[in-house]
């Protein structure tokens, strides 16, 4: 079942460069097709998944602000931590 927490985890993986945009988009598209969405907020979760699923289209893309907004909708605040690159 796709929950707020699972969507947030996938977005964080993308933001932390653990998965690519293509992997995130494929995951979102597959999640929509499976339709196994948490029943408490199906409309909101489907909207977020739809937005992620369209991110591989040049006109839509996926900006930092988009991710921040989606995370906020999911009940999370993003904090940035930077390390000096070696």
C-alpha cells in the first residue's frame, strides 16, 4: 500500500541522489497503475504521485520547490545538510 511515508521516502531518496529522476518517475507511474493507495487520503496522494509521474516531461520537470511543497503536503518539513565535497 502506498502511504504518505512511502512517498516521502521516495522523494527523499531522489533529493539525496540515491535514485535518479527516471527511477522516481517510474516508481510513481507504477504506483498509480497498481492503485493500491492509502484509503484515508487517496485524492491527495494520487495528485502527488501524478505530479511526480509527469516530472520526466520537460514542461513539468521537478524543482526543489515542487519537492518541498509535496513533502509539506505529506506532513514533512525538509531540512538541508551540506558537507564539503572532497
